C-alpha cells in the first residue's frame, strides 16, 4: 500500500516526452527469442499467464475499463513485431487507444483447458496482439495472458498496482488516469544498443567467452521430444522458518543478496547430484535486468516490458563433503565466501547479452548451458479469496488446468529451477518450481536434487545460527586477503 501511495503522487514528466511509442530496438533477450524462431521453434505462444481475483461485484464492463487503462498506459502491451530491411526483428509501438480492450478480452462462464488454449492461440505479435485475456464470470477471475516480449515478473507487480489505482478511481466515479511510467522500454533498448559498443563492455568479451566454454554438465534436451507439454514438473515449498532466515539473517551474515545464497546452494547441490567434485558447473542465470545505473535519470520502477538478462555463470564447489554442507560445518562458510568472490569477479550480467546479440563485431556463440536458474523474488500472497475491494494475483490460479494447455515449444534447458518467495498464512515460503527434459532426467532424480538444494540451504542457515558469516575482500577497499580478514574478525571477536 505504501508503494501505491507513492506512485499515486507521480505526475507526468515535464522533461522530454518518453512515452515509448515508435520504433523500439530489439534488446538482447528479444534477439535471443528471435534466434529461437530462426532455429525453427514456435514463439507466438511464448507467454506468461497470471490469474487475478477481481473484487466482489466486478462486471465485464468494469474489466474492460481496467484493461483499456493498462493498454493505454503501458506501451509494450501495444507493441508489434516487424522485420527490418535485413530481415531482423524490430518492434513498433502505436499510440494509446489503437489497441482496444474489447479485442483482447473474451468472457466465459467456466475456466477450461480449451479456453486457455484458445486464448493463447490468439496472441499474435506480428499483428500487435500482445495481450489475450479471459473474464471468468463464475469466479470473478481475470486470466491475463501476455506475450513474453511485453512482460516479465517485475511487470506483473506494476500492472497489479495500476489495476488497483485504476479500480479506486473507477469505483469513485472518476476518470481513470494512471501515473506516467519513468523511462520507457524504447529508451532502455536504445541505451543497451549504445552500451554494447562501449570499450569497457567490449573488454569483457574474453571473460564471457571463457565462462561460456565450460563443458555442459548435462546432455542437451531433445527438441523433438522435450517440449513444454511433455516436460517434467515439480513444485516444492521450503519451510517458513528457513525461508525467513534466507530472506534476512543469512544474506546479512555474508554481506550479499539472497540471489547469491540461493545460487551458491544450487551449485553445491548440483555438485553432489552430478558427482562433479571440484569441477566447474555452468548455469544459465536469469536476472531482472533492470540496471538503472546504465544511464542518467533512468527510472524503470514503473516500466512494463521484458527486461530479463540471461548470462552464463560457472560455479565451482570447494571440495566439501556433503556432511559438511548439511551440518553447517565451518568449512561451508569458507566455501560460501569463495563462491561469493567468484560471483563478484564476474562482469555485469547485462553485458553478456549486449555483446552477444547487439555487437556484430563480437563473437559469442557458445550454446546456452543446459541448466538454468532464476529467482523471481517475493511474489505476494499464494491465493486470493476475493475479499476486500482490491485486485489480487492468484499464484495458484491455474492449478486446476492440465499441462495440456502448454504448447509444444521445445525446452530451452534440460533442467530449469525457477524459485520465488510466496507469502502464506504462516509466513513466507520459498517455492521451487523444477522443469526438466524427460529424455535426460526423471521425477525421482529431480526430487532428489530438489531435496539436496533445500538441505544445502538449511545447512547454510545452521552455519549462520552458529555465528558463521563475515566479510570478504570485495566488501572492503583495503586490499586485504580472505585470510587477513578472517584473522582480524577473530581478533575483534576475542577482544
């Protein structure tokens, strides 16, 4: 609610117009999707789907007002994919009002597999159809299907805020006027294209090439048999107590973020699962990609679009035994610090995509790692019951719809871990969603790996409860080694 109150005070920009209309340069992640199409993979169905519980008494007419407000305010929801003279993708965003909510919304009585499938089929980026929605009258729920070209995880939170701002105005009988976004996706895309040729960015090429050359730890997925609708899926929640530590005490103890802790634990679990010992394991990491330091006065806090940054990371376990990991042994702390420093020496993940896809003078064409990791952050309440006068995302809203609604798009990874923190009635819980290629892995194997990851996270929490943690060389400017830092901390602790 504090965020809603803050955004409600934003006024239209007095500076140069940055409404996001016109030509939009393809960003690295969009170029990646273009490469998937060039490889023969269907991409029109590549979407994100979210179910939103509407306030009690909401009508179809109300939904149309809400949806039109979102379409008019957020430029990328109106984007259209075209080809330039060289046959490469470019995007065009028309003026507000050119895409109508009535063309995007279909009303149904009951949510069914077929209804979801047909709604997904209606997506057509080449025709500017980025949004396809279902209004389910019997439950008062809105199924919003948005092509991935126009949306990411952060964007859904922005849209939910705007839904509630629009709803408050609409219920009060006022015209709906949503706050202006800050930096448009169009300007952001231009900044990326410019930075792709910055000498400091180009200098990172060799480092990325070495990382990308790490041998694959798993066999690649088979595009003929391993698709979204044949993939294995597993969703598991970590207990609330451990999750709470991972959100606060553990990152604070090691002076890092939760993303690093989750990724380091994933690397430890993979090393145990694969039996790779101290060999490097390359992981395809996804980040939110909203690096506002890229340009002056960049504000992406209210910008809807696909900002994801995708880049390889080579993780190396420090020769720990698994008993040392699960028991929170002091050696685990040293291993975490070493891994943290490995991550700190990496170039900014955003630069990998810029170099690979936006700089024709750079040769970075290694295959993506077959293992993927993505932490989506805190996702809010797990369910919504329609109480109150607010719109709420139902994170379990499609649980009753079968996997058959998923299109036969080939899997891009043999194994993918998408994690997020969901607020439950008893507190926050880390939810791990595993997807795998059945030609390479089976349910029992992934269940074991999932448990190994949770065990590693629990072991890290045990280590911190015992006083573990501490600074690493990247945390200070004195140029001290890890051994010197540890010795100083011991002396300070004993004094």
